């Protein structure tokens, strides 16, 4: 199974790209959002790949981010939504906007995507709402654990809890997801030094 490709863009259309990876051309279907981010013909680019096997074909779908691929996989898990419709949805709405629309059951916003009717939009909202809530809960738990780890480390370094609570919150708010603990601790220490 192919999960990742890095190579030169040989050919590029709004819904497809051919990458030259070591002299082998890989054709991947892509959403419009990925098309706009990957660069021009001759540029080197990276794609996160979903390999989709059917009885008749082996197809590659490429994405510029894990979030995009993850939402694509959630969409194709819904009965009646195949890869082409899922790509069409991702081409018509940004990942964060689609996730917000699903959380708020905003069927009218989802149905603005060309080719998506009210019934399909309702099915997307109903079936993906629970999956997105689980994702949000997992991120909250991870954030709470990072916060407690930072607070504990700073207390062990001799700082008072009340001094570090706001500093740690500010550090986490300004950090990128999945940042190393050492970097977060260093940032917190820099903020505390300014107080």
C-alpha cells in the first residue's frame, strides 16, 4: 500500500496530479485545496496518499495534510459516498469549515457544495458528528495532559503554581499541535523570565 509520495510534478489538473518519483510516474486524484497548495509543474511536492482498491482498479488519492486525508476517509465510510463525491466535497469546502458545519448540523452550508443535496448533507452531518466529537475529546485530553506535565515540571524547578498557570496556558495557546515537550517547557521558562 502506498501511503506517501514525494516527487516532481510532471502533470497537474484541478483534480489530478502525476508525480515523478525516481523515474516512476504516480497518478493521484486530488481535491482542489491540494491542487492550490502543491506548486507548479517541475516543483517537488509531497502528498499523503490513500490507496483505494476496488474489484476493477487500484486508485491513489493524494492530500496535502493528514486532516484532509482523515476527513476524506470519514466521508467515504458513509454509505452512498464514494471517493469521487468525497473529493468533490473537499474541493468545495475547507476542512475546518466542513468540520464546523458538521458539528453545528448546518445542512444548508454542506449542501452548498456542488452535487450534494439536502439528504446527503444531512447524512454527512448525522454520521460524522460523533466521530468529530471523539476527535475533539481526544485533543482536549491530550492538551490537559500537556498542561499538567508542564505545570509539574515548572513546580519541580521551584516556581509557584499560581505564577505558572497563566504562563502555561499562554504557551500552549501559541504552540503548534504536537510540539515537543522540551520546546514547550523552554517557551514557558522564557515567559516566566519576563515576569
